[in-house]
C-alpha cells in the first residue's frame, strides 16, 4: 500500500494518528482505560506505539481498500471497526488493557466507530477537493 499509494499514506496517516491520540488522551484522562506497561502520571505514553503506529496504519489500509473497492465501503468500515475491537478484546483478555469507570467492549466498538468515522469523513473531504 505505502509504495503503491504514497499519497494515501501521507494524507491519511496524520489524521489517523491525531484521532487516536485525542481519543486515547480523553480515555486516559477520564480513567476509562489503561494499557500496560503502566506509567504513573503519564499513562498515555504506553499507548504511543498504537497512536503513532498501529492505528494510523490501519486507517491508511482501510482508506486504501475503500478507494480500491468503493462498492464495499460500508462492509470495509464495519470490518475494520469490528476487527480492531476484537484485537482490543484479546488485549483485555490477556491483561494488556484494563477498563474502568463503567467502560466496556461495547463502548470500545463505539470509540473505534468514531475514530474510523473521522478518518472516513476526512477521506471524503480529500476526495471532494481532489487531493486523493
């Protein structure tokens, strides 16, 4: 994807990282979740590999797929939201993430819906302005 579609990577990666950083910062601040390793007084650092790595790359791959197969947009969006939720559920089972203050896997699904939804809306703006 990156070499064949550098424009997608360059334009989508930043919005994927920003949306992840914002959502995770809010979640940590409100004590909805925590990741290991636990870093006292700076919990968001433990999510940095996800915020500037995994989640933006997933966003890029999702947009690349949607751009390649626009007829499957809703299915692709749903599969990425569900797949990411299932990955986090596995992390929850293995103790890599913990929930608090009433947070649960259903809310996690909604948080990924929000994050991938932001990326998708940004993608539509890029397309409308002929930037992607």
